[in-house]
C-alpha cells in the first residue's frame, strides 16, 4: 500500500468512526434518558418531540458513518493482514501507529471524562450532595461508546507490537501514548489523594468555612474521590501495559526500559514531585518563620495547623509517588547494568539540582532586592517586610537542601569518572539550562537597569532609582553568579570533549560501519540472552541511515537482532 | 503474540475471510437503532398531571400557555408583585426577545418542591437539545422558580419568560 492510499484510508476511517461514534453516543444517551424519564421523572413542561429529534439526527449519523467506516476499515484490514511485504510495511508504518494512537487517545480522553463525571455523581449521591442539573445517563452513554473504541485500538496496537518488532515512529508513538497516559493517570491519582487529605484535614481542624455544619466541601470531596478512582484506573492500566511490554521485550524486539520516553516519564514524575513538595515545604517554613517573627496571618492553634502543619501533609502523596518512582527506576537500572544504574542516578541528581537551584535563585534574588530597598531606605523595616522575608528565606532553605547535596554528588562523580560524567547528555543539558535560564533572566533586567540609569543621567523623570532598580539589580547579580559558575564548567567540558572521544573509532572512508565496543549483553539488553556488539553507522550528510539499517536487518541470520539506541 | 520474535509467517490476527465481528457489530448497531426508535416513539414522556391548585400545576399551566404563544394567559399567572413592575405590553416585548426558547426542544423535569407557608420554590432540570454542529447540542442545567399564594391561588413571583427569569425595565 503506498503512502497516499494509506493516508487516505486511515484519515477517512478516523473521520467516519468519529461520525459513527457521535451517532451511537446520541442513540444510547436518548434511549437511557428516555427510559429514565419514563420510569421515574416528573415532567412538568415540554418534552414531546425532544427525543424524536435526537433519535432522528443520531440515526442519520449512524447511517452515514457506519458504511463509510466499515468499507474503509475493511480495506485497511486487507492492507495489514498477511505476511507479505505490503502487509508488513503497513503494520510498520507511522501513519498506522498515529491512527491507532490518536483514535485510542481521543476515545480514552472522552471515556476518562465520562467516568469522572459519573463517579462524581455516584459519590455525590452516596454523600448526599445536590447533583444539580447533572444527567448521569449522558455520561453512561459516553462511557459505553468510548470504552470499546479505545479498547479495540489499544488491543490492535498491542498485537502489532508483539508480532512485528516495530521500530522508529511506529514504536515510539505507541510508547508515547502509554507513558503520557500513565503520567496523566498518576497526576489525577496523586492530585486527588492530596485534595482529599486537604479537605478532610480542613474539616478536622475546623478551618474557616469548613466547620459549623457547613457541608459545601462535600462537593469538592466527591470530585477528588472521582479523580482518585479514575486516575488509579488509568495509571494501573498503563503501568501494567508498560510492565508487559518490558517482560515481552524479546517478542516486542526492544527493551522498553532502555527507551528515552520511559526515562522521560520517570524524570517528569520526579520533577513534579520535587517541585510540589518543595513549594509546599517552603510555604510551611515561611509560615513557621512568620509565626516566630510574630507576623503570621493567624495566631490560634487552628491557623498554625492550617498554615504550618497542613501543607507538608497535603504534599505527602506527591512525596510518596516521587519516592516510589525513584526507587523503582533505580532498581530497574540496577537490574539492567551498572551503566544503566549510573544513568538513572545521574539524571535524578541533575533534576534535583535543577529544582534546587531554581528555588535558590528565586529566593536569593527576591531577598537581595528587598535588602537593597531597605539599605537605600526606599522600603520601611516593618511587619510586611518581615512577612515577605520569611518566604524568601524559606525558598533559599528548600533550594539549598535540594541543590547542595545533589550538586555535591554530581561534582564527586565528575571527579571520579570525568570522561563519562563531563560529556553525558544529562549533565550537558543541565549546564546549558542553567546558563541559558540565567542569561534569559539577566538580560532584560540588565537592559532595564541601564535604561533607568541613562534616562536619569539625561534628566528623565525624577523617580527614585532605588525603588526601581533594587529587584532588577538583584536579579542581574544572582543570574550572573549562576551563569558564570555553570558557564565555566560548561566551557571546560566542551574544551575537553574534542580530544577525548568515547573510544577509539576507526572511520574507514566517507561511509563505513565502525565497531565501537564488544561487551556482554547485560549492558545493552538484559532480556535478550547471548552476546552483543555495539556499532555506529556513519555516512555522508543526507544518507538515509534508517533505511540502510532496515536493509541490514532484512539480511540478518535467524536469531540475530539489530537494535536502535 | 502468535509467535516468537523473528521471521513473520502469519497475519497478526484472525483470517482474511469476511470478518464475523463486523457482522456482529452491525447487528448490534441495528438493534440499537430499532430500540431507540421504539423508545422515542412508544414511550409517552408527556407532562405529568399534578393536583389542581398545587404550585406544580400553576407553573405547568403557565408554561403550557407560554409554549403555545398565549401570552395573555401566561401573564395571568404572575403575582401582584410582578404585574406591578411589568405591564402586559412590556411582557409581550420581553417574550419577543426571548421567544428563541421555543425552538430549543426543551424538557422540564421537576426535581423537588419546597413549600413554606404561602411561598414555594420549584427546582427544575432543563434538558435541552438544539440542532447545529455535527451532533446537535444536548445539555442539562438547573433552574429555580419562585411562587407565592395570593387569595388561595399559586402565582409565579418573578418575571419569567419560558423558564428564564428576565430582568424588568423592558
């Protein structure tokens, strides 16, 4: 099947499936809604032709959508069934992967939304909240249509993966869908648990608006419980899918644990967990500081519990999720190879250092700015200043607790194994990020400061420079220190990179296959037994190396595998 | 997972023959269409009959009058407080501006009635369907209607056009 035909078939299939699904949703919604109204509703006005209009439109959509979809999907099926090259190419195509991934994702999004609304209604009914104008039959209908569509496309892709040793876009689009939905599910789950804890603690300590018989908080509580259940379901399914992909590595043809998307997923979870816990702990520390300084918003025990004790408790689900992911990721790396374990630890350390330095930089710049204002007598030393200083110092404390240990370990690793640690992507990315972000912060602040100075020298508006320039100058100072420190390391690494290539590479002419290293299989793919040989394929600019690699794969003897890394 | 990794010799699923699953899905969709037709045509889902003199019956009479375009009759269901603020001519102008409600294919479902002495509040769910877009638009929302009893008759105590409460000063 050529690309144009494949594109046509999959696009028309997707659009006609959308039309068919909307028609089916309306049909089911009308049937359930009419039955519910006929069985128990008290109709006080209107109603006669409402259901008929909807049924008419729904039947029209189904009548148009189903034959178009059926014909095109049968043609698609003829394309990918079989063992010839045409069928194989179709199953390997990025268009097919995109179609299955996109349709599955849209269906899952609608299904998750319907499940959230439905569970919110169920929990609300159980807890006795007012459901308002909600119509659960609509959500049941949406779920009944979206779930089979998602299930079919998910299952179809799962079979493809295990049969065809997919690679490149066909593989990573599927993987992207898996890990993106796992992340969404985890965020819903952890965020929901955090919200439940916050609501229940607020009720327990009698937070303002939560006591005295008020029960409005049951409404957000039911929504939080719904997000917990839906998030848990999404996360469990995707995590189980990932687990099966890892255990089926030999059948699938590649080790999911070595994929960049899996590492990105773990990194994103750790980043979100660190950021959330950092912000809440900083907020709690700031309130503690205000309490000590006597400038807190509340003075009673309830306020202390709400402002100082509460935030860390609410952040516990994020801390647990981050820790569990870190432990699982580290255990997985250790199970693969020392190299993989080092990569996991390296990435986690750099992520921690990145979060820490952001807290440090923001807190220090704000603190310096306020201190300049006090020194220049443009800000009074009053309660509001102390109120703010508590927040700035809290950010610095959290930043220091994160950055100093993480960066100390990074520097130790750089000293112990400089050739590796000074040239790896994670370390290089961290340094570029630190220098780039610092410059982006410093440049506008420096330009503004210079503008105000020049404007004043030229007799511009006579506003006090101290109040205008305190914060920008503080930003320039902090950003410059960060940029200089990291730029020095970055330049040193770049200078050392040229003569120290990872290994002795013998390039034979303009296009050659070069052996880099021969090593035990455990380093590359733990699940595929036997030995392995890491190779680098080089060629002139413009060469389609992927096609060459595919051609090589075609000629491999039985039992041998050529993998992308 | 039909076979171990390596050479592919068989299709990933099923045979290439006419798929039975398509027939089954088609039959299920056809059955759903028939059920939907039966439900839409056979189920009455007409307005409930309420006891004469009840707040529900008062609102139902008002809504039926408004729905059929009998503005004078609808105006007759308003309380003295409302009629003092709004003349029949003003109400007619308001109705002209809000008459689009008649095209919305609405169904009003009574959720509950709260009666306190001579006042009552009806909580009503409005199920609405309007054409437009690929699938039309269906959604539900809630409205409350206030009534007051004057000389033994329940009357609507807010300027209502259809189910929407409209500000005075027309």
